[in-house]
C-alpha cells in the first residue's frame, strides 16, 4: 500500500496516525494546535472523523438511543455526537496546515455525503471505522473512489472481515489495510489479542496495523514487534481539557515518546542474524 508516496507494509517503518477525533474542544485554534503537535511528535498522518449528529442518529432519548456500559453512559447518542463532531468547514484549513507540516490528512466518513466531501478535498486515503465495517453500501461507495482504504475491525467476526474485504475488492478497492481494534474506550491490554495481527496479514494478504485505545504506549510498541504496519492512536493537547475521547488519548510528549519507542523497536527487530556482530568482536 502507498499513501501519497509513503509505502506501508512489511519492511517499511510503521505508519503512525494521530487521531484527533473529539479532542478539538470545538475550538478551531485548538484543533490546529493538535495538527501541529502531531507533526512535532513525529506522526505520519493526522486523521479526523467526518459526520454530524444528524447524519449518524436522531434526537431521541428513548432507551434505544441511550448509551450504556461505557464512559459515556447516561448520554444520548445525539448528545454525544453533537459534542464530538468536527465542523466540516474546518477540514480544508486543517488539511492545508497538515500539508505545510508534511503530514498526510484524511478522515473517517460515515455516509455518502461525507465521502463526497472528503473526495472533493482530495484526501489521499479513507479510513473505515469499526462500526461501519458491515455497512456494505458505504464500503462500496468509498472503494469505488479508488483511493487507499484503512479499515478497523473492532467487534467483527472473521466472516464479517472477509465479507468486507470481498466487498471492497469487488468495488475496485485494490489498496487496503486492516487494523486490529478492540472497541473499548479505554480498552484493556488483556483484551487486545495482538497475535491476531500476523494472522490477519496472512489470511488477507494486506498490511495490518493496530487502532489502539488502551492507556499508555506499551501495546502499540508490542504490536510493532508482531508486524504491525500502522499504528493509530488518539492525540490530545491535554487530558485535562476533557471531552469524549480525552481519557484514552495521549498528550503530545507521550505521543512523541511512543513514536520514539516504535522506531527503536523497529531498529531492534533487525534481521535473522547469527555469529559475531561488530560490537561483539572486541569481546570474543
């Protein structure tokens, strides 16, 4: 897979995506500073989510629209998405800022209007959220644009993943990567099952990475040691700013430390090697 000239896959450095999501606090200046922080921390890309509350749900408070069992329990879906969405008029100036900083800029669409909007912005790739992996019309709509697609697989069975891959390929999606994902917010390390990463790569012959919602950076580094080609992690300027995603997001210095640790892990993996290394020679 290649995104805007950057090759992603085995034998290449992990492609690191900073996910802004809802961490912008509905302040454009704040969102711009997150883009700048992503570049300074060493990310390869900044990613948004493109929707409105009205394109995802309806303003209803009955039991079917109440959130339960997560950190957002007690809120309605409409209320959460109204707080979390990124204004669409921000996308162009944020993309321009990312371009100046050498970051790839793309987003996750949730319906056809968002796909059209992002395609008009000339984003270099599309991301598919775990919740949309079984939305066959949306997968077809994205795939037919002919751009690289990165699809998260949280909650999906192997059969559902296989069907999504088949749908994407049949619709013209020839450049695809999958992300192992556990849709917990935050997710616990023992729920991550990172050994799935090389299995997915073998089963579908695509680059595979990790969408990481755990606290800290250790899980992302471990994923790279198992062959992850992509790491996606939420970035916030400060968890103290609050917001729907702040609690499981990294602050800039933490994100930078993760990037450094990933690059160190990649160097340490090296190749299969026996015998005396140059530094060992003096001790032999």
